[in-house]
C-alpha cells in the first residue's frame, strides 16, 4: 500500500489547461490539481509571486493549447515538437519548459528534463510547477533533502499548490520516515483539493501509526 504513494497518476491536463488559461492564472499562483505528481503548466507562467500576470498573446495561447492537447492525448512526440516551436517564438514563458520536462521524464531522459526545469527556474525561480518537478527529479535520484527543499519552496511561494504538498507527504513518509510531517502534508493536500478517497485512507493509516508510535514512546519514557 505504501508504494502506491509513488505511482504517478494520470494528470487531468485538459481541466488544468482551462484553469490555467481561461482563469488567467499566473505561474506562481495556486493551482489545484489531482493527486498525481505530474500536471501541465500554463503559458502565462513567467511572473514571480505578487507581480501582475502579463497578457498572453492570443497566438501564443492557441499554440500552447495545441501542444497541451497533444500532451493530453498521449502524443508526446507531437507535444514536444509543438512546445519547442512555442518556445522559439515565446521563450519567456517557463510553463512550456516545465511541460517539456514532464515529457522528457516520460521518455526517461533525465538530463533533458533537468535542463528544461533549470530553464524554467532561470525565468522564474519561484515557479511552483518547476520547483515541484525539480523535487521529483531530485527524489528519483536519491537527493531527498534537496527534493524537500524544492517542494518546501513551492509550497512557500504558493501555499495552495496541492501537488507539492502531496509529494512532500510521499517524501516524508517513504524516504525520510517522518510520519508526523507526512500526515500534515497529506492533510494540507486534502484541504486544498477536497475529498480524495485514496489520500483519505493514507491519512487514516498515518494517524493510526503516529498514535501507535506516540504510545510506544510514552511507554519507553
């Protein structure tokens, strides 16, 4: 059951695209996602927290939508080509770099994924989706404390960024053995996204284990 927490669930990319584009969401703002650890990032994602979102040209929006549609349909080859075309014309939007990183990870090309994440963070060091993807890549390479720092920065700059809370929970429970912290992370995730039945089960399990550990510690004391 524990290993289920590490499984990447399919992103609701089409829904997220609507949230990110139609709502005019800035890249460092809150994004409510599914409990998966991958999701697409919007093109109007170059602003740091607190700055007004820049207007996204209609042509850029259309090209980005086409790329995300290909990504949502599972055609990562076409999506990669379209995101690269988008970046040739609009290099200032880190969201496209983040989506390229997701594609590169799916193709097991971690070097390219790292380069895309770094490009996104060079444009916006506070981009929550880029920080989340960075944390995932670091976690996969055994750099758990660096992954924690990336996730923590994501939830600091964007407290309602659900996926970073989720991934912090996975990291704290399975890799750092911090059950109390993992419980808080999953509870924060649940507050943001609403009822997630799978995560609710994990919360009940962690609550039980934390209580058991506390009782054991009290007996030892």
